[in-house]
C-alpha cells in the first residue's frame, strides 16, 4: 500500500482542541460498525469518530484522521504497508504531538516492531491499538481501547514533554512496548502479552505510568530509516521434522538469514543432517539466528549440551526477542545494508528496547 492510496494526504479535522493527535487507520475489526439497514459490518469513516465516540471531546485534544481508500485485513499486511505507515508518520511528524495507528490484531505486533526500528530517535508516542469486537457491538472493547490510546498519545510529563516517546501497543487496559508484545489470545479481550518486559502503563480509574521502564529518546533528531529486505526465512523446530522439508529451505538462494525457533533456551535436535545443513548454510556466508519458541524466557546456547553445537558453528543468539521483533529487525538490518559480522553484531545488540543484553 503506497502512501498515495490514502484518501487524503492532508488529514481532515474532526474537531479543534489543544493537544494534536493524528489517527492513522489501516483496517481491522475496530473500524467496523453494523449497518442499520442490512445488519452487515461495514467500515466507518474515521472522520466521523467524534460522532461515534463523543466522550473524546472531554480529552481536550485536536484530533485528525487519515483513512485509506481500501482498508486491509491485517493478515494481508506486507512490509510495504509498514513503510507506508512510517512515511505517514514522518510526513506529519512536526504537526502532531502523538499518533494512533488503528490496526488489526493478527499482525499488530509485527507492525509495531517494524515501526520501532524505522522511526529513529522517536520523541513522540506512536500507539497501535485495535479490538476483538467491532465498534458497533454492544460489548465491544473498541471504545475503551481507542479512547485510551488517544489519551496516551497526547500524554505529557510535568515539563510538557511526551510521556511515551516509543512505539507501543495498547490493549485491554495495558500498554506494552511494541517490540516486546505478542498476540497471545485470539478470543479474549486480553489479546496481547509482554512476557519478557513489564507493561509501560496500566489503566484503571487512573493511568499508572511505569516511568522507569519507558525508553528515553535515543537521538537528537527524528528521522525515517525505512529500508526493508525480506530475505529472511523462519523455521520452528519440532520433534520428527523432516530432512526433505528442511534442507531445501536451507539450500534456497532466496534467503540470507534463517530465524530458527529453538526449544527452551536455544536447544535443538542433534541430528547429523540438520547440523550439517546449518553448518553449510553458515559457511555460505549466511546467518542463522536462534530465538526461543517459549512464550517467555531467553536463549542461552551455553547452558545445555544440545545447544553447544549451534554455538560452536556460529548461530547467533536472539536473546529474549519475540519472533515478531526478531524477524522485523532482521528485515530492517538487511534493508539498511548490514551484512556479515556487522549484521550478526546488531542482531544481538539492543537497538530499540527489543532485547535484554547480557
């Protein structure tokens, strides 16, 4: 989805208030309402968000919206969509205090992770949110998620500076660092979790910010670095995996990095054919990265014997990165020209709060 596919390049003003927040709608369940005549779910225009959620007026914000001509299902999201969202934020960066990206839940964590790398020296909130039920449903979670995400996007500290200079996901009363979150449940309102990093804020009758966990601005001036390269393959280890399936993937010339979801703290079967195929992959000048397939925890390839061979052949530890954070990070590093030792160094280095360094 190119930037030109947006219905308006200049956001339409919904209502005039003080803090300036831009809504960027990409698609997803939140933007659906029930048509009164047909009973079907249809997308509503975010220009009309003030009518749908009149309580937003109480925030005292100036709220604008960008809507696409054709919203996308989040399961159809591709890297060029991430670039389009990043460019929209970059184009309007100086005109707003914060941004809310409305996104489907299926790939929200991928988009949040990708944006965290592409928005360099970010000094303003970028809050992704969505919902499990459409806005038009009686028990919907869309109303609270959207309202609070907008409030968070305009939040400031005692000095008037942005309280959240990060890409975040807000869902079901909790705010997570975007590149630390994963979708955990397809049915419950508590759809996202961040097992390896605390919530940045919890919401009840008040918003309780955890300031010690919020990442400070990491540079003097904001800039876009939107290069992406999809030359990465992913594989999840499992008992009984077939040589006839795995080896052709490793022999393919279409990928430069293999992201491997290993057991526990980085363990893998010691089948000769698997280890030989991985060694050959690395000898060909390509990179293998290990992340744990556990929901929490980290990779430590020196802990158990079954991981020793991986460490000795040069497999790179992804530490405690989520799969989403790791694969988008690799795409971003490849897209910005990193290769060889430099690529491996930055995969294991904390760039945007996505991993815990030793």
